[in-house]
């Protein structure tokens, strides 16, 4: 199969434009710091090779009579079996609170900074106690939100897992069990 650069751009141009806009905004926000402009070519090249890999996998699947959706479902079932064995507590707290909570804490810290009314980050973090409080509160807020999100995801993933693995899944989710 021949990989075509035009095909890649046709399928990903919207994402690449958004990514370029974010990089350009960071570049101008940080007084023309060139480090941000270096990210775009690397991500563009990485995206192109991922796209090539995805097309290669799709061709292999077609040869076996499978679709991409089938492979996504098989992958989900394997991953979810592993997550189920670890338990809901580990899934919500470790995957949600610790890992996803870190990403959310970055978002909450940006929101907190904007809502605090301070114009400079140095004034917000001038004292070590203020800095640790800022980091700690934002991490706790992010972790709390993440645990709640992952608890809701647990229920959704359980339903999807049962639907994919149990041929009688419709009966499992029925409100009354009289017709089983």
C-alpha cells in the first residue's frame, strides 16, 4: 500500500490547524520564544507515521475479515479485564485521582490564577507557603474531580464490557427480569 501525504492532510488538516494555532498562540504569548515552534514539526511527523501505521493495520484487518471497530472492541475488552481485576478503588484513585488528577490540576491552576485577579504569577507564588498551598489545593481539586469522573466511567465501561462479552447483555440491563 502506498502512503500518500495528501491523504494524510485530507484526514487530519483540522487537527493540525488547531494544533498550529495553539503553538502560535503560545509563541506570541511567551514573547516570541522559539521553543514552542519546535513542537509543531515533531508532532506533525509523528502524526504522519502514526497515520501510516493505522493504515497498515487496517489493511491487515481487512485481510482477516475484521473492521477497525472490532479491533477497538477487542482492545477495550482486554484492557478492561485488567482494570476490573485491579478493582474500582484502584481504577478511580490511581488512574483517576493520581494520573488524570494531575492533568486536571494544571487546568484548575490556570482557572484559579485567572479568577484570583492577580496579574503576575510571581505575586501569587511569592511566599513558599503560598506556593505549596496553591499547588496542593489545585492538586486536591483536580484529583477530586478526576475520581468522580472515573467513577462515572467505571459504570459506563462495565456496561460496555458486559455488552461486548455477554450475548444476553440486553437482558442483563433490563429493568425487570421477568422476560429472562
